[in-house]
C-alpha cells in the first residue's frame, strides 16, 4: 500500500476501534508497525487526534435528562459565560453561535429538579439577557463521529 490517504485511513480505523493495537492497525492498513506508530504520533502532535477516551452512555449511569440551553449574552461577557459553562461538570458541549442566541449548551442531568436548579443558578448572572431551555425527549443520534473521506482515485 502507498502512504497516500494513510492518515485518513488510520483515523477511520481508530474510529472503528479506539483500542486497536499498533500491530492490528498495521495489518489492517498493510503497512509496518513503525509506519503506524510514526503516523499516529504525527496525528497526535498536529492535534488531529486529541486523545483516547471511553464513550459513556450517560443514561446508563443515571444522567437521563438532556437539556439544550440557549442563551443571549451581553457581548463583552461572552467569554466569561462560555468559560463558566465549559467548566461546568455536566455540560457536555458549549457552542458560540449566530442567530437569536449567542450560546448553545448541552447538559446532562439526573433529573429535572437538578436541571432546573442548575439552570436557575446560571441565570442569576446579570450578563445573561435571555434564555430558552429545551428538554430532549429522544436522542436519535448523539456524540457520533464520522469517517474521514479517503480519495482512492
């Protein structure tokens, strides 16, 4: 195999099995273990691969309430608000966005009372001008990764 598209193929193989050994990756991609090791190190150094973590099913450990929180924020306070949300243990995603709201955060909670308490605490910040919270009824697709395109031409 040529090394063309090797990085994308390596990333895709790891998406399928993040615990794959260097040897099994080398066999699957038909290159040496040293080549896999070198490319993997490069991908890590370049920030393409940020880490190797388990995918947790939060429902299975009691966090079965998912909230989508939209916030309008005073312009100069946006970094402080997003930092606060990012550092909050139960916020799984925080986005600065365009549109009617400035921030969208996704949080996981054990129950609606806990969610309500934490959102009320958040809303005591005077830099939050408005908010809208939606409770997810059914997560059709969540935390999905997608394979990188490989040009096989």
